[in-house]
C-alpha cells in the first residue's frame, strides 16, 4: 500500500501540469467563497481558492487536492480489503489495482467534485462495515464523514439510501440464527441513527443554504438530467466495465458474489449497488455515481482473488492482468500522449477531461486579438461575454496577460454575479450560435473563430467570436435570457 501511494503520488505530480486546466477547475477558481452555489455545495471551490491563496494560483497547486484525494482513496480501499480479511497480497492488489484504474486516475489528475467523492464514499462504507462487523461506534465516524461529504455533493444521500435498503432487505436473519451468532441488526440499535443525526448536524449549514435558496441542487439535477439523460442511460452500463478497466471487472464481480456468499452481514453492499444504478438511470445526470461503491466491491473481490493466487503461476496471472489494465488506463486517463498528437488518437474521444484541458491560453489569445482590433473608444466600454463557465474561467485566468476587460457569463453561478455595468455597451461574445445574438443587440458581427491549433475537437473548437453593440433594452432586458443551468 505504501509503495502504491508513493509511486502514484509521484506520477500524478509529475504529469499534473501537462495539457492545461480543465474547464471545471477554471470555474472553481472564479467562485467567491460561499455556503453554496446554484450548481454545487461549497467544498471543492473553497479548496481550489484556498490552495491558490496559500500556495499560488498555478495549475500545479490546483491539482494538489485531486492527488491527495486519490492517494487517500488508495489507502481506504486497501483498508477495506484488510477489514474483510485480506492479507498483504489482497491489500497490495487493492492498492495497485485501484490506484492505476481508469476513473480513479482521471479524477486523481483533474480536480473535480468527483475527485473528493472517490475518497469520501469508500470512507463512509469502510466506517459502516466496521460498525456492522466490529464496533457500533464506527457509525458515528460514518456520520462524521457523511457530514463533510454533504459539503461536496448531496449525492452521498443516495449511498445512504442504498445502505439502508440493503440492511432492510438483505440482513441474514435465518443464517445468523442457524449459526448461533450473536449479531444484532444494526438498525435495531441507536448507533446508525446517532450517526445519521451527527451527519445532519454537521451538514446543516449547507442544507439551510439549499432550503433558503429554493433547493438549487434539485434544479441543477433536473437541468443535468434534461441535457444528459439520453446519453447517460445509454452509456452507464458500459461505464461499469470501464470504471476500473475491463480486466478488473472480474475482480469486482467476484467481490459481489463473495460478499453475498461469505460475508452475509455485509450483503447490504450488494443491494446498494443496483440501488445506485437505478438512481443513476433515473437521475440521468452523470454516469459515475456508483464508482465509490464499485471501488469497495473491488476491494472485497481482492480477498478471494488473492486467496486464489496462492501458487506462483496464478500470482503471475494476477500481476499481468493488473499491469495490462494499468498501462491502458495510464495512457487513457493521464496526459501522456503529446498534446500535438492527441487529436489523432482515440484518447481524446474516450477521455473528455483530456479534451477539456486543451487550448485555453490559445482561445484567450484569439479573443484578445478581436478585442485589440476594436477602436480605443469601444475598448473603453467593452466587456467579454462567454457562453459557458470554462470560457469565462479561461478569460479570468489568462485575460490579464492580454489586457482584457472583465468577463461575464450566464452559465450556472456566474449568472448570479449579475450583468455588466450599464456603461458597457460593447461586448466581445464567445458563442457557438451567432444567430441567437442578433435580437439581443442592435448589431452583431462575427470577428473570429476559436481554434486550439492541435486538432482536438473539444466544446470550444470552431466557436465564433462576435463583436456586439448596444444591448437591446439595456442589460436589464438582456441578462435574464442568458441564464442557463447545465
């Protein structure tokens, strides 16, 4: 476990500044500290801003929390394997297998809200497992971690619902009576409920923010579902095989079977998995919601797989499978392909995070070229207006180097920060729908087009740069129509 943490920590740090910022990272560093935002709770943006303030506003610093989350998750997954009876071999398999797997690597490289989920969800499950198997006071620890997790995403509630349903429908009453084991049903004790109360108390400020602001997370979830549902529901099944990498699928499937047969008091884990799949399908927001639980099932599978690999040739087979999976996942999930060649490989199509990390300084330079071509009088009354928070974040991060004016966007939380001032009657607009702006201004004209120069077909590639003058009816009339959640 220790070797895996050191090697992967060094690797993630070494590649952390390749390509560039992810659009979400550019967004996080723009957000003012708050108890919550329309699209997420406060923890991830707060960490991004705090690390930048303490250690410098650089890409290397931005990636530190993601790296630490990944390394913490490796430790937790190895501890789950040990908790379930796995010895050194099982713990090493859990650490190296998980640490070099596809989605954990991708989220360990780029600082996303999901980066923190991949450590806190397994941590909640580890505490619950210990609460069921060893000492019920661990339910309080589960409540503590859950309370913190609520500041990152409210989705941890879906995990708790899966655990609750599993304890209700899959508790092995008959088997325990037959064996004479004196194991109480956890829900018949006060400890799980005390843990839930602790989580509620810790998360109360965030929940109060949601309640007093009309539960924006629900509106955001609905917006994501409306935009993503068709793709999510079609892709989520294949995503289960790709989460850790196809070669490791047999391990977590073995974990499902082994837990059900050999650890009857933990069958709630098996039930919780389809519960999260149903939730993912119903919500239609993102495909990765079951990843934290899948990681724990993988840790469980490492126990019987390590027991099977008791001979030399079987151990060789397991090591080769992990190595094969690691090599493919490293190439896909980390920025190892030279950026000039990325667009010619399937990596960019497989890993959308790689696409979203390419071209931002070049895009800002092209926006600056359009702005610089304006007459001096127009520059004095101009602002930059972007269609999404990635573009806005890029201008905010790199625009000062080109003397660009303030940037505004109607995307998610940025809309809440308000429209440009009334004196700003010229806007350099970045949009993929130029015709949609004609009715918003007295005049608009295309003046450029974004091109990352390396042939990566990301969301910004080919987007138009307009110069628009005189918002129709003023910004008070234009601004409400620019708001969008997605």
